[in-house]
């Protein structure tokens, strides 16, 4: 059991690195830094000089910097896959241990395999937005499930009972957050971060309008290279405005949830951390529009989304424990 805890801790740290590297890759326009998969220009380690690659690939525009960014992301993702495979193997070995999260461990392995396939499609389908967005969500889901796996393993080690279902308001917050993460991914993969010049109104004058039907349509032609985005300005503006609407929705739901959860003193610290992350993320979003998406702020915004997710997962775990403690106290009193 201790081995499983050590491996899952390593996997969480590596999954966090992989998710952040994925954002770094996308924001550096390095998603096609390697035109093939799983290697890069037919090799597993890029040479120091591009002359050798230029001879072997005369028609390719070779950028070793982007190639290395993409390959480092792949190396980290491959190592994460091996750790998840080890976790699945340990789950099978410990399947007779009461409460051991076998299904979750095996489900993570299936998810990581699917992530590898989506990573391949990201390249072979030339950054098709729906594929890249699903790949992003898959990475965040992998990180989330690893955190949940760690929480369940801790309960098994401590000999605690299986926790109750998440608090209803926490479930709503998680659903709203994943919707917002999906919208953020769709905004990024369609290069719509530059679509609005004003942080509040999108455009104060000479507005081209909003084409929601094109901007929010996940079905796009297979074949074109989507690097840089292919949607017209009005469609990208619609995506950006929808992403902002998702942020407002998440904040409103968080306010309503906090009113309910704040009554439990055990959750106040975690709620405060969540709100700190959420407000910081909103300010980073505004700053990205004002300064036209500089790389540093864009990376910080990506990392901020991960921080909000981790804070909410911690809140979910603590809300379960707090609910169990309240039930226990009530049972003793009666």
C-alpha cells in the first residue's frame, strides 16, 4: 500500500508537469513542432544541428526549438503513462484488499491510453480544434483522477470507510468548472484569445458582430492545418465572449455554493484558498485581454486554471469528510 501511495504521489507531480507542458507547447505554437508521431522527424532524439534533418526532410520547415518543446512534452507524457501502468498493476495485485480503488486505477490506464491516441491525432489531424480541446480535457481529467486516487488510497491506509458522494453544490461547481475549462481550451485551440480588444465589451466600436453558430460548432473539416486558427473574426469573438460568460457563470455558482458550504467551519480555509485561486484567475484573464496575450501571462492563466481545479478537488474531499463527521456527531448526540 505504501508503494502505491509513493507511485501515485509521483504520478500527480508528473501529471501536473505534463499539463503545464501541454499549455507551454500550445502557447509556443509548437503543437506541430514535430510533423510525425511518436518520434520527431523520424528520430527519438533531435540532433543539435538541423542540417541533417533538412537533408532527410527537404520539404519541411524545421524548427528545432519547437521540436524540442513538443518532444519534452511527449517524454514526460510517456513517463506518466508508465507510472499509471504501474498503478494499474499494483491495483490488480491488491484487488483483494478491502476498499482498494481497483476500478479507478484501471480506468486511469484506459484514459492514459486514450490520451496517447489523442496526442497522435493532434499531430496527424494538424491541430483540429475539437481533438486538441479533448486532449486538454483528458489531461486535466487524468490529473483529477490521480488526485482522487490518492485520496481513496489514504482512506484505505487509514482504515476509514468509503466516503459519501460529493456534496451537491461541489458537484455543480465541478461541472461548471469543467465547462469553463472546455471553453478555455476551445478559445485557445481556435486562437480566439486575441478576438476581443476590450476586457469588458469585447469591442467598444466597429464591432464585427458575433457568429456563435460557426464559433461554437465542434465539427470542422479534416485536412487543413489549423495552426493559427481558421475561423473568421466574428466567430472568434463569439468564442471569446462565450468563454467570458462561462467565467461569470462559474463565479455565480461559486457564490451560491459558498453560501451553503461556509456554514461548516471545517471548510472555510479551503473555500478561501479556492476563492483566492478563482479571483486570481479572473484577473489574469482580464490582464491577458488588456495586454494582448503575452506569453508569460498566457502561461500563468493556464497554470491558474489548474490551480482552481486542484483547490476545488481539495474542497470536494474535505466536504465529504466534513459531511461524514457531521453525521457521526449527529448519531452520537441521538
